[in-house]
């Protein structure tokens, strides 16, 4: 199968969906003619679809999402880009109070087919305002779906599902994943929401990981295989809906769980998954659940400081060894 | 227009009454006193045009053509309400008449109206959006972001500021130095007009121009309608912060009273005709109240429905 | 001096105990070291001795009452010493409901135990801090059912045992084994043995070493896609030790005299039993002899000692009726089996080699020469 990057996979999804459905359009800061997106995801799309459908906006995050909401409830399918995940804080009312609640609050009268794409993740030395991983904020909002693709295949398939859906989707990307290559079929496909992917089969320990951490977990699994520790790596792919079934089935098999997530540990993604397993499958746990996440600090700038806080293979291996 | 205004006034009075009987859960923000604005603006709109509304939104719903009985049922938390009891007084929408919903977050409706305008533009129809908001909302960042965005993209949005002098208990003059919110339009390069919001004909005319501009692709307009709420901010607010003289002066400028006087001038309507209109309205409201009271509450488990489409 | 008599900790896990009979009453004179009171823990009964001489001044915990470890049970003072109870911080013993030892077990282990109605306190834990994990319960169930044999003791693989375990499994997995068998007449070997007092093993080794020198294809190894034939004939002999099997090597056995071989074998066997073999003693073998004759084994087939090409398994000497020129004679016979790596050696050369060994053994006296 051909290999393309995560970024190209996202672009393909956007292009294909825009060709398929004329009501799909993009808006965001510098996504269009002059820049093609801060991470170039939308590069080249304006040439095919024009400025109207690949719309550069003022630096007005709240209005970008608000406009996307208004457009979504009146017959179009907007895909809004927030340049950095951290900046979603500026648009939080429109995301959490408007986009997420309109369907419910108005008694199901209207659908909100809206996608908000944004990159999370640290590792490129851009410090506290451009490096956070805030997936958990959005998991906490009923009415939002939260996608966390870790591979080009998942990125394309999930984005297409997001665009075609009837609900607001918070689509988390990761800066370090954009250049990563992976197999993506030429043929049409989508990846359903709420279906985790077992990225590697194993029998001794389950690692649930998301986004970039999936790759760290896979390297760890490979390394530990030589020692006779068989690690299963489960990638939820969407945090809302969360495929509890696959996670719990894996834990039932292995009896051991390590949850790896790049966000802060307290009340984070890992907390939710750990709690779910503790609540619904504690009788199958043969060891304490381990969480590998960022310490509760903002992301620091200086490379040694930054590397210290990001979970990595070493910290994952340590957690696995503690229970395996 | 008189009928609609009267309908709103009597409806709000009825809601107030029901609230006193503990039939209305939560709180209410009455539109009484501001009827000329909703009616003056919406009378320029087609059914397939859109509006966005606020926590003080009953009047907008009625003016845009939503059904009284379903509004009332929603206010009473009934299953037959517009939102199946999930929205309540502050969150009513009727997408069948282009009422895109009331948001109870001050200023949150402006970007949504911009989005509706953008959608109209992208889909290539000639609809327009009227966006209602208060003087308080004009100090939100969204006001700036949304109007600017609508301006640069020449979107068919009419921003209607209902300046009722107070944002909750805070007097407008203490939180902004410009006298007319309409003046802020200059900053975004669009027309801004301040009108007497208690004169339905003035509002109508201003809105007519703005709608015309919007429909013909000339972009948005900011209309500031100076008005006054007859009651406090919400049901629990006795509005002691307002000087008695000020309240009395505004009550004298009651939009319904003024419009009625105008209508009774020679060559317009006869008093009997007005009575007839009023009688019809009262019957309709009684029917709405009966419907709402007799309607069942939703089943508790329905709380879990409609989170996702 | 006021001396406190406290509830002793009778085991590592003991949290509280029960007071039994007081052998002394309040006011009695006690001698240091004499039994003072009986105490019980879950596991033991114990006579607590007086920690000091003096008068048993006050008993604080009565018979059949429980007290936590370190609780003061009584006070001993000098005969005329003034004593007020307030002087000691009396931690009154608390009898608690929870006297049962808390069993540390993982939730999965607990679930499995619940499902099979197993008392977890009977299960031995193998997890962290002795925690019982699911596998422990599973094993316990299987043992209880008799599916799995009950484990008496667990000996971790180490030393020779570990090495030999790895080597035999490697050999068995990688080298396709085939075996040729011959019975040999050892009358002359016996004669030689009695005459020279050289061990049978030494004589066998001499015969084998000389045969290897002639049939060098057996004295070889497979490395990648090539068979490497050795010039040196280094014959190992398998020795059983308490720690497992070892194979010390007699280097250049084909060039050594019988007595030299015999002396070398004796030395290496002794070193092996004492665990004193050096790296040199254990390295460089090109062929191995293994002998179970002394255990009454008549015949067996051995696993090749990798990376060698073959191994000779030697059975015990048995007197058998043998037909010689039409007459039945009674002769001491021995079974030899040669296991060989079929990748290196085929049946015919293996048989020829064994034939040569047989021939040399049956003419043992020539060996001596």
C-alpha cells in the first residue's frame, strides 16, 4: 500500500469531502491562499476550491467557532481550524456552551455538523501557549465527539467520518504526527467513531495510548517483547465516544493496564480511562493501574525541561515493569 | 404589528402570572416594554430568514412566528414545548420559522448569526439574519469579532442592539463612554443607526433599510434600539436600582400605548377593530396556557436523550 | 524502677494477641525470666517471662482479653517503690473485631477465588510483597483439583542446570537427531580394567578418540552452511552433579595414553563434583560420551551436546547368552547408541564409526598396546 504523511492524509480527507459535498467548507486563520495553514494541512486546497470555501479569517477564535456553529445549523458543514490547541480556550464558550449544547438544549430540533480541527502536543520547544494537550477538556463536554487519530490511516478515515456526521467533532491532531508516514489506501474508506484499534496484540500488559503516545507505546512493546513481556497496545481513536468494550476486553485478557496520555495527569484522559476500568473491570485487574502522563505543570520552554515533562519510552517502560 | 406587540405583552404578563403561581420553574426574563423592536425588525423578515435571540427571547420567538402554545409549554418545562422541556425560558428555538435559538450566554449569539449569514452566502440564497442582543453584549469580545467578520465578508446580518439601559443592574453609562452603541459601527466600516426602540415604525423603517442592504449583498448594519424593560432583569429582580422617575418616564413611552394611539388616529383603525384584535390575542393566549398546563412533563429518562444527533 | 510488661510480637504479621493465664497475682514477687503470663497469637502460644525482678504491681489486661502488640499488660516495680498508674501512659488494650490477618491479593485473584469459593489465606502469593495474583489462585485451583501436581518446592534454574537446560533444548530444537545402536562384547575391556585398574570410561574414551581420528566427519560441527571438521579430538564426558549436568573435556584424547586419560577423567570428575571446573575444562569439546551404566541402565539414547555432531550413550555391562560359532556362550555385553546430527552425518558413516568403536573395544588389549 502507498505511504503518505499524516498531514497529507488529513488534506486528502478534506479534499475528498469537499469534492463530494459542496456544503463542506473550511475556515480558520491563515488556512488559505497565503499560508495553507500553520502546519500546511490545507495547503493547495484554496487553488481547487477557492477563497469562499477555504476561508481565511481574522484572528477571532470565538467568532470562527461561532460562525462555524451558525453555519452548521443552517445547512452547511464547516470545518474550522484553530491554529494551536491552546487557543481553543479563546473559543471555549462557542465550543462548550453553543456547539455542544444546541442539539440538546433545543430538544433535538437541529443538528450541528461541525468539525473543529486543532493540533495539540509538546516536543517542538514552543512552550506553554502552544504545546498543551487538552483533550480531556473536551471529553468532559457532553454533546462533543473527540477524535484522536494517531496514524495517517486513522487521521483520514476519522476526519471523513467527522465531516459526514451530524454532531460537533473536536478533532485533535498532533504536531509531531504531521510529518509521520503511514499506509493509506487509495480507495475510499472511513473509520467509525467509538471503535478502538488494537495497534499491537499482546497478552501480559495492556497499554492504552493516544495520539503520539501510541507510537511511544509501540516501541516499548517491541522492546519488551525481547524480554518476554507481551504488550497489547490499544488506541481508542476517539475519546468520545470511548470504546470501553475493547479496552476492557484487553484488560480482561492481560489483567494489567498502563494508560499513556500526553495531557496533565490530574483529571486527564488517563484518569478517565483508568477510572472506567477500575469501575467496570476491577475484578480482572491483577495489578494496580498505572498512568503515564505529564506532570501537572505548564509545558516549559527549554528542551531539557520540556523533555522531562513529556511521557516517553522510558517512563512507559518503568510503569510496565512496575506491574508486569 | 400591533397584534404581535400586544400578543407579546399579554403573553409576558401571563408568564408573570403563572410564575407567581409557581407553575414556571427557574427564572424568567420578560420582554415587556421592548416589543416594538422584535416586531419592528421581524416584520421585515420572511419566514425563511433567520434570527438569533437572547435570554430575554420570548418576544423574538413570537415576532418571528413561533407558536404561543409551544413556547408556553417550553417555559413550563413540558414535553410539548419547542425543546421538549430541555431548554426552558432562556433556550427556545423554532427552526421551522428560522428562529435559530436563544442563547443565555451574553454575546454568544452574535458569532452564530455571522455563521448563519456565511451559510446563506455560501449556499447562494437571498436570506438574511437578524441578530438580537442587548447593550451588555456589546461589551463582549464576540460583539467586536462577529461584527468585524460580518463586515469584511459583507454578510447579510442585521445586528439589532436592544439597549434597555441596564445590563442586569449595571447602567450602560458606567460601562461605556460612547453614548450610542451604534457609533461603534464606525470601527467596522458599516452603517450604524440609533433609533427609538419604543417606536415600532421607526424600528421598522431602520430594519427595512438594513434588510434591504443585507439582501442585496451590501453587508451588515448595526441598529441600536433605545428601549427599557418594564420589569426587572429577571423575575427575582425588583429593579430598585432604577430611579422611580426614570421608570415612570419610560412607562409613559410604552411602545404599545404609543402605537395604539397612532393607530387610533383618523383613517387607520377603529377602536372596535383593535378590541377585536386584542380579544383574539387573549383567546389565543388562554389556549396556549391551557395547552401548556395540560401537557405532560417529559419522562425523567428523557434527560439522557438528544445529547448527540 | 517501673518495668512494663508488654504484649510481644510473636510473628511478623501479628497485630494483637490474647492474654491467657496469669501465673502470678498482683502483689506477688517475680523473678526476672520466670514465666509470668500465657499469651496467644493466631499462630502460637507463648509463656511470657518476667522482664525484671520485683513485685507484680498491677495487672492491666485480664485473662482472655485481647491486647494489641506493645500494649502494656502489667507493671513490675521494686517492692517498696511508690507507683501511680498515671505514671505509665496506659494504652488500654482494644479488642477489635478485625483479628483476621488481611490477605493481600489482586482484584482478579479475589474474583477467581470468589468464583471457586477458595479461602485466599491458603494461597501462596507470588506477586509484589507476597501479594496473591490471579495465576497463584489458578495454580491453587488446579493443584486442589489434582489436575496439576502439588508443588513441594520451587527451585529456580541456575548454574549448570540453567546452562544445560538451554543447551539440550537448543540441540533438540535445531539438530535433527537420529540414532544407531550396537551391542558390544566387553570381555576384553573387563580384562583390561582388572589388569590396569583403568576405568571403563577411560577405555571407552580411548577407543572413541581413536575412532574419531579415523572417522573425522563425526568430529565436526555445523556452522551456517558449512561443516567444520576438527583436527583436535576433544572428548567430553557427562558428569552428573548436584547442580546439574556438566561435561568436562579431555583435550586431544586421541593422542593421550590410556593412563593419562584415566587420570584426567578422575581429576575432572572430582572437580566437577566440587564445582571447581574451570572455563578451560568445560570448553572445546568435539564429541561427548555419556554413561548411565552404573545406574543399571542397559540402553538409552542421548541428546547431542551442541554444537557437536554426535554423542555416544553407554549402557551397563550385562552378562548375556551369546551365540559364538554355533555355541551359546555367556559374555559380558554392553549397548552403545550413537545419536548424530542428521544434517551433518548420514546413517552409513555413523554406523561405520560405531563399527570402528565396537571393533576397538572388542580388541581392547590392542588398545593397551
